[in-house]
């Protein structure tokens, strides 16, 4: 890590950019355009969100708030947990714990910083962590290991049984920095009683751990309030996904990351509800006008991403999709499996149901919700077992009718690189063109962005998609 | 007393002849497929320069990739030990040695007494080795020796997104097709190389003074970027950085001979 | 008797397996130390730990697995695809790690393309990543399901009596292996690391009764053998799977002796014993899940560090080689902390990342081992 990089705290630097970006929307259009000239390093990312009007501004506000909550947590006397994106926030919020999600911070870094998180990624290797480990964690982890981010009081992750490299990065951090560690460990199946029973017991252990490390107990009223908000958010998300089924899809592509990003960071908080409502209004207006959510209002093709998106520099992945007039129909990070979600309607056994009638019922709800988070639900068992990755993907294909499915992941992903060729083959057999991109969603140095879009272009041309 | 060090690497073979602790001559030749032949050829050349014959050499230490196959050596040492020993002789205050050869890259940390306390090597792929520069120079149509100085001529240096040799090649071709000036691409190549080496160097821990050995040390572009990345001055050695391993081997030969004789 | 061991360690379908098959008996393959061999044994079958030796290409492995996957399961799939595992009547795949657990899907899908490579019995065995009371229960249920499926598929019966007998037999052979460890790591080492690995490998692929008998003879002979450690540096080998005695020989040829290990194909398979009292399934669950020796058991770094420190002290090692197969983040990154913590205690370490498969890069590996030995000289 260069000396000048060491001089700035990673998290404060990002927060400062986001905070000022979020404030920039207060003035007139002219003022805003003048301002863009003053912020050459992040004008593109700022503009990608601002161009989307109110929902974009709200999203900027949400991530600035999330970042602010994280960096000031200790000063405000809050407990800080290091955690992962697929750990649902409602339980942590009910404990008034601030969740620092490595992947969320990595993505903020890769989107906002000009050279992405390259130096932080490499810093991990310098202290002994493997360079083959997933870049989703390594980006922000490098900053933490270098002492350039808030030091958490404890670590909670729910990736054991799902993703080794994710779980390992938390287990490594715990050993390296000597921080208390708790893992939620998942069995290889989801719908059977054995699995449910295991998850419930494990989840109660998590509560015991949180009680011990926060010095508080779970308050029934707070929990109910959070869950009521979650119920509201689930309903709004369902409406939004329903709209996506229309042809053309009235939902702008960037709403994809806003929907799941907002949820990862702020599920159960009012600001996320506000964001969802705003997104829904835009999408409904587009639907009423019969236009696509793309800037040109046209839909050339519909694309579904079977794993994750591509997060580097200025959110240019979504921008590229938009310029190509391709509707983004989401990725598996999109699915949370609330019982009213369009993809869950015909598969109620796989979804969670919110029951806030009693403390016990609420804890069970949270356990069920956690176990159905993106990745946690479908990556645990063989990809073609009931309720796993293939089922979910084929379900989404039938629901949203994409013209193609693309795989983007990270070089650290043993799980998806262990079966993505099989998945692509199954999709092709279903008649859906599928492409595997050899890119790293968080590190441009693996394959440059130019090569990524070259491959995409080539694929679309060869398969005559949207032509 | 005449002793010698012979370093048979994957791309080049090097020999150094000492009279006691004074260097009489050295030689560098391209390695052939037979390490024994390369060793013989480079030794003959070095002996020739010094005006000596093989039987006048009292003790010879071999090192390098082909060290086990050198017929005339009395003992072998690893390249790590030899590069450390050679660098230490040239610069007694050295604590970190970065050696970039044709096929691998090593970072070595020494203590005050000159003993190796930690080393790491990168031998997973061509990225971060001399081979990377070799491939890129060929692609750019420039001489390997020119590649380094081209950095200084860059008007608008690019940066390569990929560090993988295969992907970086695709990028370089892309830039060539766009008619980007060669110097700007060369700067990117040198910078990518330095970036890869810096990770390795930092994982061994940088202590001053730092010096660089091996053929790539002649590339001023890589050297300058590396200094910037590591935020440390890399000291230039007084001799051809390629022969430091052979020099170290020759000093081991001197020590071994004294030990045997005394 | 070492020759018999070598034969069993060298080839997949070695004479003792052939004999077993010719007697009409069943062989069940498994890939990881977290699968309870005793169950397979008690069903009257031969538990056979699968390996990836002898591959010359990865044309099949790379067709199904992606590029960033550990080469061990890839080699296993390659062998399966080449019909080299045709002698297996069944296979149990476990989620030992992510690369390994995807062998389940890749093998099944390869079986759709290449007829005859998928055994009739193909079972998935889910192992928790923590040792809590409910994880033990999960593992017990997993064992009971395994028993049930073996019984149903092969028309056999796993009786409690047979299971107790198997547990006793495995305990006995594990105790013998522990004694072998003493002879290997004692003040006067009597066996090379290369031979020790050969002995352990043989045990993973031959009938346990015969193996136990061979071990007894071997131990008797070794007690009379001359010490071989004079002038050699004593090393410990730590990290991910290594089933290649030649890799150990490469280290020992440089003038070292591998006197101890904490490896997957190595001491991990015999350091813990099963309680012979009480419910045998519950005892096996405790035996297998309570071993924290593999970093797949998350959050137990300190336990693993203590185990290594104890062993390093007992075996009086001069240095530790921390190796891992590329793309094994579990061992790879833990090796990074081991290096920090062992060096801080004055134990020299060397980290090494390598590929599983035929030993090709011997020159570079040798160079690093030589440099390490020079460093600790």
C-alpha cells in the first residue's frame, strides 16, 4: 500500500464522497451541473444516480446514511459488528448493532474510487491472506487489516455451509485481529424439517452471542417495529418485481442494485421503504406510459444475471446495459424469498412468512428470513437439488422471460465456478442463451472492463439477441 | 587463490571469477536446453577474459535453475542464498533484495548479519517475471533493453487493467490497434510489472536498504515505478545486476575453500 | 511389508483391492476425512479414500469444473471420467470444502456424457462447520441416513455389534499409527516422512484387518531399525492435501527429514479416537465433528495453532513448511497467520503454494526448500 493511501481512512474517505454527493442534489439543475465540474473524480458515479431522479437521490442518501452510521458508530456508543451482505439486518438493527458489511464497503470503494480497491485487495495478500480469495470481501478487508476502517467489536457471519471463501475471510479476520467470532452454519438442504430445526437452534445461539456482546436483550416491541417495516418493504419489492415481468420492463436497470443494495444495508429502516416507494412510483409511471425503464424508453433485449453484477468504476455496468437498451431483470442477489414475492408464489414451501404474533414467532421468522437470503438459500446444496440454484434460476427465467442469462462472479468463487458450466448447459437446453464471463466483479485487473463488454457484444451478436 | 561462481538460469547463464575477494572477470551467455553445456560455455568465456584455465579454479559453487546439472562444481547453493550473498557484498547495508529473473521473482529479507530471515517467491505464472516483459516487448516490437527507457518518453502513460499476462496481451493489442504511442503502452507494461512485484516485496516486509538484482533491474521504468510504489529508494548496484547470483556463488566458493583448506 | 504398503499407495486399483473385488465384495469411495469409515466397514464394505494420482491431462476435469478450482477434485473427476474408478461400487461426496462438494454435480453431469463412470450408489453427506450440540445431532442423523441408504441399496445390514467391532478395529489401527508417529518424531527418528506417508496412504485404501496386521509387524521391525535423522534438519509439513510421497522425498532429498505433519492425508486421519462406550453413532459423531484440525471448521484457529505448537515442540522441529494447493483459501490464508504466529515464537516457516497433480516443477520447489534449509542451518 502506498504511503498516501495509508494517510486516508478508507471508510471516512468514501463516506465523505457519498455524503457530499448526496447533498449536491439540493440545488438547481444549473448549480448541480456547475458542481459536477468541481468533482471530476466522482462526477460519473454521481451522475449515474442523479440522472434517475428522486429514486437515485434517495439511494445516494441511503448509502451516505449507511456509511455515516458505520463510521460514527463507536463515537455514538453503538456496538459494531463485522458481517457479510447475506446476513439480514433486521435482527442486528433490533439489537441496535451497526453492521459493517465487507461486500457493501468493497462495492462502495470499487464504484467510487478511481482505481477501485486495488491497493486494499493487494494489502490482504501482503499480510498473508490468499490472493485467490474472493475480492468481494478482500477489497474492504484490506482497509480493515491496515487499520484504515472502524474496528468491529465482534464478527458475525452466516456463510459457513454456503461459501467457504466468504466464511474463511471472517474466520481469518477473527484470528488475525483477535476479535470474537460467531458463525451461523447452514445444512445442505432447506425445505426439510431437519434443516429448519437446525437453523432455528443455530439462530438462537446467535441471539445468545449478540446478547453477550451487546449487553442487552432483544426487545419485543423494537423487534416488532422492525418486522412491520420489513413486511412493508417486502410488499413494495414484490410489486416492483411484478412490474419487471411486463414487456417492455418499465423498471430502470439501476433499480436492480438499488433494490438489493438498499436492502442489504437498510432492511427494516424507514429510508429503504421510502426508496422502494419512490422506485415503484417511477416504474408505475413508465408502465402506465407503456415505455421501457431505459433512458431511450426502448427495450432491445432482456437480460438476467444468474449470479451477481459487475461493480467496478462509476456503476458503468448498469450504464452500459442502459445504453444498449437492455432491461436488467436482476440477479440472484435480487431474491429474498418473502412469501408474496412473485418468484415465491408457486413455491410457498421455500419462502418465509412474517409472523409477529409472539417473540418466539418473530425469532423463527428472522431465522427463516436469514436462511433465505441471496446465496444462503440456493448455494448450499447440489445446484440441481430441489429449491437450489437451478430451480431458482429456471423459476426466474419463466417469470421474467429474459432473452439471455449471463454469469459474472469473482475469481474467488469456488462454488459458482464449480457448477456454472453445468448451469449454462441446462439453460441452453431450456432454450435460453447463456454466457459465462471471465470477469471479476470487484477487480478490473482480472479482466478489463473493455474485454468484458467485448465479450458481451460478441455474445449478443453471435446469438442474434436484440437484433 | 582463484574461485568461481556459476549461475545457470532459465534464460541466461552467468559466471564470476574471483581472485580471493577481487573480481577478475564475469560473463553472461544465453542458456541452451542443456544446463551442463550452458555452464561450460559461460565458464569458458569468463576464464578466457581472465586469462585463466579451468584447472586453476580451486573451488566452484553452482546455483540457479540448472545447478544440479553443472558437472564441474564442488558444491551448490540456492539462488536465494547467492543473490543475498552477492548483494550483501556489493552493499553491506542491504536488508531487502528483490530479484527478478526470467521465470520467477524473489523477495529476500536479510538481518544485520546478512543472514536470510525471510523470502518469498512468485512462481505461479509469468506475471511479475522477466517473461512478462519479454512477451510484451515482443508484442510492442521493441528491444527488451529499450522497454525500460521508453517509460521516460511517455507523454500520457496508460495503465493496464490486467496483471495476467494473457489478458494484458489482449489489452496491449487493443491499444496498438488504437494507435496509442508505443512509449505510453511501454510505461503501462512497466507499471503493471512493478505493481505485481510490489505485492511480493511487501509481503516479505521492506527494510532499508533495498536493492534489486536480476536482469529486470536494468529496466529503469520498472525500477522507478517500484520506488514510487514501495515509497523507498532502490539502490543501484555497481555491477551488472544479472551477475549478482554468480558473484554470491563465487563468495561462497571462497568461503568453502578457505574452510576446507584451513 | 513396506513393499505391500508401497503397492497400495502407488496405484488406485492395487492388488489388495483387486482381491477384494474378486471375492465379490463392495468398495465405497469417499474424498475427505470427515466421512466415517467405520460405517462403511461395518456394512462389510471396503472404505476407500479417493485420490487424484496418475493423471496426465485434465481434459475431463476442466470440462465440468471452472478454472479457479482446486486441482485435487479435478484430478479425481479426470480419473473417474477415464474409468479409473470403475471398481468403486459407490461414492460418498461430502462438503469438506467447496471445490470438493462440487465434485458431486460435476461427476453426475460427466456421467450423463460418458456412460458407465457414475457408480450406482452416489450419496451426499452433509457435515456441519461447527461443533455445537445440535451439530452433533445433525451428524448423527446424517450417519443414520447413510446407514439406511447403504442398507437399502446394497441389501446389507449394519448391526450395532458390527459397528462396535469396526470402531474398536479403527481405534486399534489409529493407536498403532500414533505409535508410528512416536518412532518418526522421537529423538531418534526411524522412518522417513516419505515412508510414513506411504504407510498412511496404504491404510486409506486397503482392508483394515490386513492393514492392522501389517502395521504391527512394521512397528516391531522399526523398533529395531537404526536412527536415520543424524545431520538432517527436522521439518513439519502442514496444510492441505498431499498424497504424493515423492513430494516428501523431494524435501527429504535436500537433507531434511519430515518428522511430523498436520495434513489431510496424514496425521489428521488418526489423531483422534472414538469412544468405545455408549451409543456408537453418537460416539462417531463426536469423533468426526470434534476434530478441529481442518480449517473447514471455522473459528477454531487457536486450537489448531496449539496443536501445531505442541507437535512442533514434541517432535523438536527445526522448521515448518506451510503448503497449500492453489485456490485453497482455507489452508492458504491460515498458513499466513501460522507463519506470523510460529515465526514470532522462533519457529522458522516457509509458505508454499502448489498445484495438486504430477510433480513437474521440481526444480523450483527444490530451490525453495534448499533456500529454507540454508536459512535454518
